[in-house]
C-alpha cells in the first residue's frame, strides 16, 4: 500500500501535468473531472499549489494557470542545460545546408518534446513550438528517437503484444544457438529474461522436454509464445501433433539450408495443422536489420514506427510498387552504425496502410539468416 504522502504528491504532480501549450488554464471542476477527484479534494490541492506558487488564479476568472514558481524553476533548468548551446551551431549549419526546418527533440515518456527549433525564411513553416510534444510514432524527428533507444526491440514487442511479464517464452532456435553469436538469440534471450517466468528458456535438440513443457503450459492456460526457426517447428510437429489454444506459434522464417524452401502459405498451412492453431505468427528481420516486423496471422506484417518496407520492380531499382509483387527493400533507422537501407532477395507485396507480405525468396538467392553472417 502506498504511503499517503506519496499519493498526495503524485496527485499534485498529476494536476500540474494537465497543463500544456494547448491547455493553459483549467477550472477546479475540469481538474477534478480529468483526475476523477472529488471537487472538495481538488480545491485542497489547488490551495496548496497556489500558496507555493505552482498555480495561480487568472484575474477575473475561475480558471487556474501555472504559477511563477515554475517559471523560476524553468530558468534554473535552462541555465544548467548546456546541450542547446552545444547543438545550436550544428543546427544553424544544417539549416543553411538543407533549407529545411531543424528540430532538436528529446524523449519524454511516450512522447518527444521539442527543445529547440530553427526555421528557414519562407511563408509555409512547420508549426511545432518549443515545449510542444508529439507522440513518438509521429514524425521523423520522433521516430528517429525511438530507433536509437537501447533494446528498441523490447518496445516493439510490447507495442505489438503487451506486457512481457504476461508471457512465457520458449525459443526453438537450434541452428542459431549452435552458431552462438546470433542477433535473434540476443533478442530471444532478452525476452526470456524479462518475462520473469521460470518456464521460459531455449531449446536446442531436446524436443522431448519441449513437448512436455508445451503440454504443461497448455494445461495451465499460461500465455506462451513458442518462437522457432521454420525447419525446427516442422521437425517438432513430425514428432507430435498438437491441439493448442493458449500458445502462440511464431516462426522466424527460412529453412537455413536444412529443408527445401517453401512459400509462406504452404509453411503456415503445415504449421497450423501440426500445432492445431488457427493462425501462425511471424517475425521478420534481425539479419542485416536491428528491428523486426511482426505478423499476427494471415502473413500480414506491420513495422515499428522507425522501420518501413517498400517493394520495387526487380528490373527497376527506382520503381515503387503498391499492391503488386516485387523485391522487398527495407528502411531501418535503428541501424545506427551500419546501412539503414537494405535491398533484400525476398519477394513480397506492400499495402496502402504500410503493412506487407513476404511471399518467398528469389530463385538461386543466397541462404539468409543472422546465424549465417560472417563476423
């Protein structure tokens, strides 16, 4: 149970957080409604905050606005914030070179806040003021921040599936584990550790143990994800046919030279029949990429905000196809220290909403997989 003093402090901070550039003043009743507080309790908080200078009543009005104490604290913050002074010369140079609006943004919770702005001399300008915020998924200046966060794939997973601690993760990645330095193993290991489940773990060739674990987790109605390389999942259902209701089967794609390549539709048909599930989930990426796209069924993938997939004609590198089959090209802004623009040998189709399908590999293409990379 929370200490009453801390609860009161949180409530006071919640009140201050209601104010922004789009909402500069509020009545006591509006504050009470926003925070689901009794009006009498709201007035007590307002009284304390007003006495301390954090709130002030607007003259001739019932509305309250932020007080001068916050102005004072803001000046204290700015005087000790040297980053802007360091960045401004670079922003000026970039403005001169590009002729475009230059923004300095930073992550604040689930939003990006504008710290500084420089604009060219033109009639039409970007209307993003200092102190204004944007969702992290909106706009290039926000998306680039998401891409460079440590372990961004964790945030990607949470956005698609929810809290990690709700899941048990089973990783059937034999060829990846044998190689030892796979980026997919790194991702799976992080998911396993953050799930905080004693049943989460890796599996190499111990399929009997994995079958017993799947049966146990299914019987306990535990939300579980079995992440497996395609050929290993096919090997598993040759040993046993399952009827799973609480377990998500997620294939990572590719046969890695262990089986004959097949189109997604054929692969998913076999896996759905073998595991007794209505949909096969998929993960796409993690070879030359640091990000992943996920499919929750029907082979339709969605990207995180900092990643985009486009398709082009195989004979025209500058073409751009929608709703037609073509070669998959990937833009991944998380590739900070490598190439963010990857031309793959995968055949796919993109849709108007940004989602895409992976239809297969081009004939005679190189074997692909993050466990097959040369370091």
